[in-house]
C-alpha cells in the first residue's frame, strides 16, 4: 500500500532540509579548516606578508670576476638566486656590492655582481660601501645610472645619501664611509650629511622610519666591530624615533635589541623605544668571525651568526614590522621576530 501523497511530500521536505543542514555544516568545517591552515602557514588575515611591503637586504656581495667559488667564499650567485626566487617588493643592496674596487668593468664581469643581481636592478635601492669609494664611486654610479649621468633616485654623484619610501615607511640611505677620503658631506654633528638627515627626520610625517647604511653603528664583528664615527648620526636618529637600522660591512648576520643613544664608551644603552638594528653582511663574498661571549656588546644581541650566507627579510607594515634571516640552501641560521601590531594600529614611533 502506497503512503499518502502528503506524507511523501513531507518526507521529501525533511530530507531536503537535512541535506541543506549537512551542506552548511560541511561548508563551515571547510572554512574553519582553511582559515586554520592559512593561519598556521602565515597566510591568514593577520599575516604580515599580506599587509606590508616585503624587503630583502644584504651587503658585502660579489667577489672579483674570475674568483674561485668554495664552500665559504664567493657564494653570491646563490644569494642572488634566493632573493630573486622570493620575489620581494624591493631589494636593499647594503654596500660593498662588488670587490675589490667597485669598478664598472668588475660590476659587469663574468660571474660578478651584474650576473648574480642584475635581474634585481629594477627593484634595488643601493648603498655605497667603502669598496665603492675606492673607485671614487664612479663604477657604482656608472652601473646604476649610466656613464656621464650625474643624478637620479640614489643621490647626486658622488654623494650617496638619499631618501625614498617603502609603503607607508620612510626609507633613508646614508653614506657612512666617514674617513677623510670617503663620504662627501661627513658623518659628524654639523656636517653636510648630518644637517641633511636632521632636516629629513624633523620634516617627516611618516609614523615609521628605516635607515640603511653600509657601516653598522653596533656590531660584534671581530674584524671591523662597531663604528664609533657614526655616534652623532645614530644619536640624531635615536632622538627622532627611527625604528629600524640595517647595515653590512661585517660579513656576518646580527640582530640587536632596541638601542637608544650611544652613551659613553663602547657600550650601548638599551631602550624600549630605541632603534632595532641588524647587520646583514652575509652577501656571499666570505665570512668574518665574531667576538667572544665575553664581549659586553653580546648582551645587546638577540642572535648572531657568521657561518651562513643569505639576506635579511623585512615586512614593513602600517605601524609594525617583522624580520627573518634566510640562509641559502645547505646553511643554517634561524632568527625571526616582529614588533608592533599588524592590525593597522599606529605602533611605530
């Protein structure tokens, strides 16, 4: 005996309602799973990489053309390939880009800087290093501007300091070869470069500022160490709430706790509102050792290494930033962190 038509229709409606409920529950489960996976992978709504400008930085890069590649020397092509594969928004080249004298023929030599980093040229913000100054900066400006071109986005030849922007951040590049044969404009208080930096910082309306320089104000590098000649520029930066400073020169990787004004002697003064600084000098040329654990400056570091080539990656967001060092394949150095809130709140100085 067949059931009444009304009963059949009611049963069908119940089945349809049950199917719809199951569908909603499955959709919710899939959404939650995808959100969780995205969050674990750094791809969720709060992921810094989706909310800021991604920048990679490294210096002390290319050996002279014809140099032999070994396990610990001349690995710049691998560093360049790593950066290119990561596809950052900008690349900051932190000086000593081409050894030994930064001549144009060396920049363009076989297996030299242009071969390894030439594809990154459209996104590069370069800095002068002391080795570029050995050629009186001609090779550097010839490479980035062209022969007989005296001015552009990276300063007016031979002056190597300039400003730019990285998303909502102010970017300032300094020329820190401070000896008498180096930077045009000087590094001491009252110098041309000091007055230029003072005007730039005091006139800025950006909430966050990053300063790049070849020589580090602070470093535990055993060969070069900290750069005392930068004390006046550093104190000016600290007084004007610069957030991040990055440098090379020492062929190592170092992450420092926030440091305020220079203080007396060689010991920095840690400050919650100070400048967080990084050394990213593992561009491939070679390694230079670090001081022993007895160095008082070690207490100001969060991490340091002189056994892995690779760049520093920064994500610069509105009011916040994150960082991590990225070693080339086969080498290890882990250090990462973040400051500020990636919610969009104004947390920078």
